[in-house]
C-alpha cells in the first residue's frame, strides 16, 4: 500500500476503484476547444488509425485538431465554433439519430462502421467523393 492509501485507511476512509470507468464517460458536458476542426464519432477508437491519418491529410486537418468520440459522448458536446463531423456507424438510423447532436456542423461525412469501412473499397470511395465534393 502506498502512503496515501495508508493515511486514508487510518482516517477510516474507504477507497473505491471503478472496474468499468467507461460507464461514466459523457456524464458531463464535453467542452470542445477552439482549435478542434474535426469530430470523429465512432464506437471504435480511431485515434491511432493510419486511415484516420489519411483522412486528416485529405481534409487538411492536423491530428491535434481532431477529436474522437463515441455515440454516447456526442450528446454532451458544448461548442461555439463550426466543425466538421465524420460519423461512422453500421446502420444509417444511428447516424440519423445523431445528426441533431452535431452542433455547429460545417460539414458531415458519413461512413459505415470502422471494420466494414476498412474492408469496403466502395465505402472508402464514397468518403473520398464526399470530401472532394465539398473541398
């Protein structure tokens, strides 16, 4: 036990450890910094994906200007500047239910979920076409 734990135990304070801290994600408002230009919404974590790096390059967005969230977190966004969204979901209904939470949307790109997106040349082509149509 570390010193802090011993001190708390001596004071009669019980420590708790969360076994599933992800349950609490999105419990409060998520303030989006002014430098964020792209918000990626997916049930998978894409922050280290090489594909995300390619998408960022094509959108001319730096990695530090991108925020990756899941579908539970997007409803807690607080932002005051225009951003682009990339929504990845298995079914279009999930994306449609999410659209009202896309605050200050400059552009919204839609794709199937990440695993399907990786294996589908047609889905990749559709995303590139969405990007080129607008840029």
